[in-house]
C-alpha cells in the first residue's frame, strides 16, 4: 500500500464503509496535513517503494489500519455525543437554575423552621420517635467518603418500624396532621422535581472523562490540549488577516511541525504506529479533533470543565479523594473524575433528603421533637448543594460564550445562476453585501462552480442567512440572476 493509497483508504472514497471521517470540503486540508506529517515522520527513514512497503506482513498491517480506524470512529461518536450533551446542557441550565436556587433556599428555610418553637410545638404533637432514624441517615452522611456516598443504598423505609418499636399514638387533630404533612409534602415534591430536572441535563459532566479516555487511546490528551490554544490562535489570526490559501498553508505548516515535535516526542507515535500509520493518526488529530469547529469547541469546554472542577475540590473538601486519585491519574483525569463526582453528589444529596422525608412520613404518629444537631444536617446538605450549583453555573457561564461560535459553525449554501460571463469574485461580494450583516458578510465564502455557465456557490453562517434566503433573484453587474438553494 503506497502513501496515496493509504490516505484514500482511511480518509477518502476507498474506505470500506460509507461513514467518511471528513467531508469533501476538508479533504484538501487533510491531504496537506498528511503530506507534511508524512514528510516529517519519514524525514530520517530509509526510502521504500511498493515492493517493500510492509510486504512481510500485509495482513498484520491491514489489521493495524482497522484497529486505528476503530479508534477514530469511537472518538468521532464521542465528540458527536458530547456536542449534543453540551447543547442540551446550555438549553437546560436556564430552566434549571432558578428552581434549583429555590430548592436550596427552601431546604434552608425548612431546616430553620424545624428549629423554631412553632414547628417544634406542632411536630411534638404529631411527629415523634424519628430522631434516631433521621439522625442515623444524616449524621451517617457526614462520615461517608465521597465515593461511598454515591454507592451506599438509600432505601431505608423497611427498617423504620423495627427501629422505632411499635410506636405510640398521641392524640392529635386531623387538621394538625394535615398541616404538618402538607408542609413536608411540599418540600418532598420540590426535591423530587429537582432530582428529575437535574438528571435531564447532567450528561455533559460524564463526557470529559469519556472523551479524554478515548483520545488517550490514540495520542496523549495533555499534549492535545497544549496544542489546541496554539491552533485556535492561528485560526483567529488567519481569519482576521483574510489569508489566501497559499498564505494559510505556509504559516500553518510551521504550526504543524511544532505540534508534531510535541506529539512525537521520543518517537512515541513512530514507535506505536510505525512510519506509515503515524501520519494518518496526526492527520486525524488535526483535521477531525482540532480543526472541526464543533469538536474544537467541545475540547475547549472540556478543558473549562476540568479547570473549574479542580477548584471545586477545595470547596467540597475533597483533598483526600483527590490525593488518592492523583497517585494514579494525571491532574486532568482527576478533574474529569471530580466533575463526574459532583453530579453524582447532587443526586445523592437529593436522594438522601427524600429518604429522610419518607422516614418522617412513616413515623408521623410517634411523639418526639427533632434535635438541633439533626435538623442542622439538612442545612449542611443544602450548603453542599449550593457549592456544586455554583460550580455548574460557572461551567455554564464559560461554555455559553461559545454559543455564537456554535451558531456560526452552521452554514447555509445558495447558488447564484447564470451570472454575466465577466462577473468575478468582487462583483458577487458587492451584490451580496446588502443582504448580510457585517459579521456574516465578512465570514462569507464564494466559489465559482465548474460548470459551462457562470454559476457561483455562496456559503454564509446560517445565523446570518435569513435576508439572503428571501431573495429569488440578485442583480450582478446589471443582470438579474436566479438565487436558489
């Protein structure tokens, strides 16, 4: 398998399945990256041709390609899933934030009310004997390690009767019972709704670890995140300067070479993939992971989530957990684990509160007022809940900054038909300008189609396309030309 055949086998139409890794628009750029990577990887290698290209083990080499392609496909799927989860997270947070803050405040108020004379007077008449059980759960929470808290079973209702004995029914009025039960029912309903709302948007926080592990199976994730800002900075500069294709390639070539030096430090890629497949891996990393807008945004947001998660460790006093993890994992891996743990911790806190309230309901006919040290635990859970909420709010505030980039990464295409033969690029730019905002016009891409008539393809960010799409014709150098999609 020669160089060009290998490229087509992985990225082009010769791939055995129909699920291409890159689009036709990206094929030219991928070919350029592959050529640069191939030359760099093989700069000191002996020359070879068709006759000695892995002829000793053709089957083994084909298996290596299939294994590498499987890794590529897995990463593409996780990127897609991560992007969809990120979109869901952004859409869901605003609906979740206010009810969440209300829940936190309600827990605090409820905890305070449980310590007032009025509540104690009511509860003494209709609720008792529950302290031991509530205390066992809430005090037990404070002694659980973070990971144990996630896994400990929370179903405790079956043990209430045996723990409290037969129970003593105190004379109460139906009204008193209804009032107390209604108050508890409102808090319980609020918590149950909160648990359901949060579960719907929590998936984003599982993806940093999943994506990191998938990329680590291919290249060092830490190296990738080190290269990402350099690539991002170059792309922004090239956009501002309106570089030509040749200018872009000349400057990007140096970025590639610098990045290749980091990725292939100590010949890591060459040793793992060989001189033939290493350029393929590098091409995938750059074109699919770093240059695709959606995937680059996902990587940026993963890094933000990891950075904020590291700050959450000290807030939640997770030093012991983090210390044990750091001994086994890189710092970024710890951050991904902490982010996932924070989500599990919220669900655990909500589950524990619901179980506590269930115990209160099941013990409603027993006589004893709750003690301060036990009701205080509800407030502590609320405070932990708030700290994790602030972490998630921080992730949202940083991630939503990318919303405009996400919107502008969606493109709409129109075709302008039968323009005058002498109409060129500048004529179309002038004609189209009145139908686009400045930002949309600046990002517009125009290309003449290889047809017998003078037809032109125009691509604009979908977010800016509304007025242009309303046009059925457009005046190009005095001629009304048909506009179609």
